[in-house]
């Protein structure tokens, strides 16, 4: 007689198991995104890609075409736009004006910002007023600043600049904005007054982070004010100075507003920066492809400066150890 061994029947699947597994997958995806912070950075990445990465790629594509401002008739021209820009003396003249402005403006903006920060840090009477008055010009729009200096400071004969020259016994009547010898200097003075507040704020924040006990110990050892400044304050501000120099150089290389509003690039293109050259060829000459090529040449210059300067600063810091 054969004995049959009963076998267990497979358990029936619980109702909704498939739906639960399907619902678990989006939950797991959301958990992974949350764990890696992607949910929080996704809005920034979207805006960054839309307004920076895509225009960068699109502009690079236009730089190798004969694109015009109407968006029609864009033929592929390869590197012809780059070759034309490199062979154009006006492009190099505009680039030279930009570099010259950067050289003239960077040094006073760094030095004056540091001096103002040292004064504001030491002054104990109405300290908030000094900080506000030195930082407030930075908050003004460029149009207001340029109109103020063009109409009140630099007009010949009756402007404040000529009045100061006359009071010092010098010959007034200088064409600050109409003479090629002084136009760039006038723009530099305007820029220093307008933007030095940003560097002042960076230096002031760095000064407040310097440990006070270092000054107290140096004073007990007989160090004077200049010795404390030279051997404590300035060495501890070295990193801040490097940051200020990099930011200032990059900002000065992008000069446009002051020149366009005060001199229009004149006289005789003696103050025209490279960005105005790009603007004129792109939006006045309608050559968007050529203007894009010049922009990428200028972008390469800015990229080199932003990479080389920190490298030089690190080399200097390592050599000083």
C-alpha cells in the first residue's frame, strides 16, 4: 500500500504585494537622494545649468559660426573668427586698456581697503558711523556713481577735482574725461571710491578674527604699534590679502559700466575695455559669432589669471616656511 505524503500548498500572495513593491521603489529613490543631499542642491543645479552651463556651450558653438544678431544665416567658419580677432590691433588695444585699468586700480583698492579697515578697527568713537560711511558707496548703482563723478567731480573748471587743483596752486581746466592722458585715471579714481568698501569689509572681518592675546603678548615684550602691525597683523592677513587680490583682479578685468557711462570708450578709444569691444561688434556690428570668439579669448585670460595667482601665492607661502 502506497502512502502519499501531503505537500504544503504554496501560500497565496498577499493582496497588494506588487503595489507595495512598486511604491517602495520611489521611496528608496527619494531616500537615496535625501541621503546624498541631491534634493537640496537640485534647484541650484537646474538654475546653474540653465543660465551658466548652457549659455557657455551655446556661445562656444556660435564662436565658430558667422552668427548674426538676427539668428539667421549662421554658417560654420571654424576658427576664422579667432584668427580675425587675434590679427585685429583694436582687439589688442582694448585688451591692453583692460589690463592697464586692472593694474592701476588693483593696488589702491587693496591698500586703501586695508588702511580703512585698520582705522575702523582701532577707532572707538562712533565706530558704526565710520564703517557705514566707508562701505555705503559700494551699495550705490553704477549709474548713480558715474553720473555723480561726471557731473560734479570731473567737469573742467567748475568740478570739484579742478577746484582742489586750484586751491593747491596747480593749473585747473584739465579735461578729466576728454583728455586721453587723464581719462583712465578719472575712471580709476571713480572705481576706487565706489568699490573699496567691499575690500574694506573683508579686511575688517579678518581683523576681528585675529586673536587679541597675540597683541597683548607682543606689547608685554615691548613691541610698538608698527612692530605689531608688521609682525602680527599683516602676516595673519596674508590669506585675506590673497583673496582680495584675486577678487579685485577678476572684477577689474570685467570693467564696463564706468567706461561706457563716463567716456564711452573715448577719447580715441583710449579707455575702451575688451567688454565694450565685444559689445560693439556683437550688438552694434551685429556679428554675434565674432563677438563670441573674442569673449572666449578673454575668458581664457581670466581663467589663466584665476588659476595662476593662487598657485603663485601657495608657492610664496611654501617658500616662506
